[in-house]
C-alpha cells in the first residue's frame, strides 16, 4: 500500500479473507445445534465464496476498477432493500403459516427454527445476486459510455 494503490486481485483477496474469517466466527455454536444449522452454515459459506468471486469478475476482474467502492456501497443498499422487501415479508408470511398450522409446541419450535434458517438463506442469496447484477450493470454502462 505504501507503493501506491492495491491491485484489484489484492482487494478481492482481502474481501475474501475478511468474509471467510467473519463466517467462521459465526460457526453454529448454539447449546444444541441441529444438523440443519450446519447445513445452512456450510451452504452460506459456499455462497459467500462463489458470489464474492462473481462480483469480482462482474466488475472486470483484475482489469476492473474500484471493486471495493462498488461492492460495499451496492451491498449496503441491497442489504437494506432485501431486509425490507424480502426478509421481513418472509418472516411475516412464515409466522402466519406456522400459526395457522396449529402444531404442538415442540413441532412449532422446530418449524420456527428451520424457517428462520431458510429465511436468512433466501435473504442472503437475494442480496448477493442483486449486488452482482448491479456491479455488472455499472461496468457494462461504464464500457458503453467509454465508446
């Protein structure tokens, strides 16, 4: 960094390392984690690696510019939108459905736990795909304006 700016591949490497470290810190550590906790954690790990690379490549890879700037600003906006328009509606609809099923307390608790995992995973996927799409759109628009 003292010699100038980072190469885009180095920026990507820092994002990947930071994301993986954070994800490993949220390893399922509930008192009694279920198999589903580990399945969703592992699936989320795969999503992080694949989608972060997709965002990097959609930005142009090594020849791209300002990956970090685009990634953080777009992810912030997509996270807020996703929370309001994806996560909250999923929780509301899921709660209504679970309430109407009239299951025993134990079955209801298990369904709520799994529903929360699924809602969080759908939200995560939505944020990643929207972020990658917006990065790609910005890069395509930038290339078109250069011609």
